[in-house]
C-alpha cells in the first residue's frame, strides 16, 4: 500500500490531477473567508466586469464571483454526495454478490443489467420533472447517487468474483472467519485502490449529471450551482448576447474539476496496471 | 429448441432480454413521474376539478382525463363524479394498464402545450433531425477515435505524447461546455457559422438547394461539438486496449516474422475493437443524454429541444413520450451492437450456447 502510494506520487499526472482537485476543494472551503460572498442584487443586469465585480454580474445583477464560489461549493457537495452513495452502495452489493452469489447476486445482476441500458439521464429527467416543488441540492444528489450505483456494483462484482478462489480466502475460512469478516478484511483491502478509482469517477459523473440536469431547468431550487448559472446564462440571454462572464467561468470550473478527476483516474490506472507504463 | 441454429437462438435470447428491459422501461416511465409531491396526474385532476374554467377548457381537460384513463367512466363515456362534483380517480393499476396499452399502440397521448397535436406527431417532426445529427456523429466519432487511439498505442513516441493529453482533455470536457464554447467563439464573437437552430429562421424545410445549404451550415457546429469529445473518449479507451494487445504473443510473433507494420496494425485494431464495441454499447445511453443537451445548446430542432420545451411547459405526456422514445432507441442500438458482437466474435455466441 505504501509502495503504491510512493509510485503514485512519482506520477506527474497524478500530482497535477490531485493538486488541481485539492485546489478546488480548498477554494470552495476557504474562499468565503477571504472574499465577501454576497448573493444579493447589487448592480444592473449583466454589468460587465469591473474593479468591484471582478467577473461582472448575472441577469439579476448578482456578483458573479460570489455566485461561482457558491456554485463550486454546491457542485463539489453534489459530486461527493453522489460519489459516496454510489460507491458505498455499489461496492457493498457488488462485493457481496461477487463473493457470495445466491439470490441477492442475481437480483443485483438483473438490476445492473437493466440500468446499464436504460439511460440514467432519462431516469433523472423523469424524477426531477415530477418534483417541481422542494427540489433541493441534497435531493438531487440522492437521486443521482441512487441511479448511478449500478455501474460501480458491476465493476466491483467482477473484481470480487476473481478474488474468490484465492488461497488466503480459503485459509481465512478454515480459521472460522465469517462472510462479513472475509469481505471486510480479506477482500476489500485488495480492492481498495480500485474502489477509490470508482469513487473518483462517480464524483466526476455526479458533478456532470447535476450540471446537465440543471442546464435543462431541473436543477436545485434552494441554491446556486454551476449548472444553474449556466441555465440562467442560456435562458436569460447572457449566452446569446455574448456576455462571456455569464457562462465562461462556470464552464471552465466544471471542466477543470472533471479533468482533474479524470487524470487522477488514468494516472492511477497507469500505476496499478504496469503494462500501461513505459 | 433451435439447437441446430445457434445464431437464431442467440438473437432470440438477446431479443427476449431486451423485450424484458423494454417492459421495465415502460413501467419506470409510468411510475417515476407519479412519485413526486406535485405529480402530473394531480395537476390535471386539479385543473379539471375546479369549475372556474370555461366550457372549452373543461372539455379539453376531460379529454385528457379520459385519454390517459385517469378517471372512471361509465359505458357511454361520461366521467363519473363523486358527490362533490370532482371526477372519481381510477386506480393506479388501471391507469398503468391503460398506459401500457397506449404504448404498444404507439400512442403517447396528446400534448398539453400544443393541444390538440398528438405527442407522436411532434416527436415525428423532431426525430429526423436528431437521427441526422447523432447517428453519423456517434459512428464517425467512434471510428476516428479508435483509429487514432490504435495509432497512438502502436507508435507511442511524440505522437502519443501530444495526442494523449489532448484526447484526455477533450474527453473530460462536458458536451454542453464544449458546445457553448464553440457557439461563443465561432458564432457570437466571429460570425463564421450560424449559432442557433437547424436551418435559417426564415426558411421552410423542403427539398431545395438553399435549404440544404442552410441546414448544412447549421450542422457543422453541433456535429463537431459532439464528434470531438466522443472521439477523444474512444481514443483513450482504444489506446489502453491497444497497449494491452501489443504485449500479447501474437503481436510479438508477427513482429518476429517481419510482417509489415500496417498489417500488424490491422490485426491489432481488429482484436482491440471488440471490447471497444462493447464499450460503445455501454456508453450509448450517456452519449445520447449528452448529445441531447448539445441539441438544447444549439436550439437544434430535434428531440433535445422537444424535451426542453416540454419540461419548461410542464407538458407531461410530451416528457414521457420523449423519454420513452430515447430509452427505446438506446435499447435498439444496444441490441444491434449485441448482435453484431455475436457475429464478429464467435466466443460470445459459444459462451451463450455452451455451459449452463
């Protein structure tokens, strides 16, 4: 484990990706202490960037920098929430199903196979459009997490099944270890890096899904997110009239976030799969 | 049964599975919208129940209630009403069966927004645009991405070092972000290409040269915004597949035999292509979701726009019709890829047949 970590830290793309990601998290946590976040109406509609409003204002005259800080916080929150839900659920069901088999495995398999072909975007639209009241950021995070866990379950299941016949599992069993003990202490540690990679991808897909669903006007009603900023820019004319500050910074932040997560993932793949190294 | 015809058996087996998935999709499509606190049925019922509406509006509401089987009707088709004058709601189960029946007849009901237009009519107008945009884009993006990925894996060196981070960056850019950027740079800042719509606003669609020219010009930006990102993602997958295949014995053997590079590349491509094809099937759902949002950015007159305007107008029959159609297309595409893989890779068919 330590050696892997050392290898990871030797990979420049991992450092860049992790650095970028930690930077955005740090920004989301610390910026409110240095910058006075004010989501009130302060200026005219689409005021252009100036000394007071560094990135201008949106259609209501709200300070864009404040909106972006708030939006970044929301997006990270949704991403981490969906990542935790989807990875935990997927790992638990996948690892149990892959190791144990039985009816639960069959059910999980059936569900994952179904939802691999039914687009989760469609499911998201259907649920969100029926919740026209009280659609909060947390609720959206929950919905995304509960619609995307199948993918991680499938990935983990395959890995767990391949570990099943290892010698040390048999040894643990002879020593009288129960199923849950084996799963937690003898299988999960082997999959830890893999599960972490899944988590990273799920966080990225959570951020993207929230942005996408917000862009079509089904976003959270209780807060500002990067997706709702983009939705406003598109619907209120900022995009069509070429007010770059209305949509460009939000787009860049989402892209940087997702890009950082993706390179963390590919660099880890490179370290864990020596064949890709050269 | 069908022991002698493994191909037919394979197709039937997969077909049966997809039919089951289709049924699940219909069920989800019916029940999910009814989960919410403000579910569509209550909205229609609420409108119909209030007696303030004019006679015409009332008639319209009643036709919805009957069409979707939301209320109990007697033999003559009059709506049964409770003591307070409100229509009696029919049970969820009977609503569901009514819905399934309608789906199988290819009837998605009447649109709220564009009354009395049928949902199917509106969808039929949108689908050709979506098909024309997405089918070539996805196929072409897949092909180009894979060829570039295989090349990067095989050549490595400078080409790979430039190409790989670029592809990685492209694959990380969300569809909508890239679309917005393209519109901003190519259409708003510099008016090289038109930004919105599928053809110039003052034109009537028809088979003439001017219309095709205009449609062509409007096609370029949405095409590239989907194509580049897709190709980037596929190239990355193909690159790691290709590197894996390069380490296998048959490639080493081919190299020792002194077979020409191009030929080895062809072998490599053919073998690494199968997992990529499976990958295509698995990611189709996500791709189509992303491509629909791209359509919204460009106000392209396809399904994406239809969904967007339906959501904005709370046009539930339209939303449900579109989502079901999208799901069905993804199912059909997946089924096609499945069958294709069965033909291309004998192991898959054999795996299905043997064992068990």
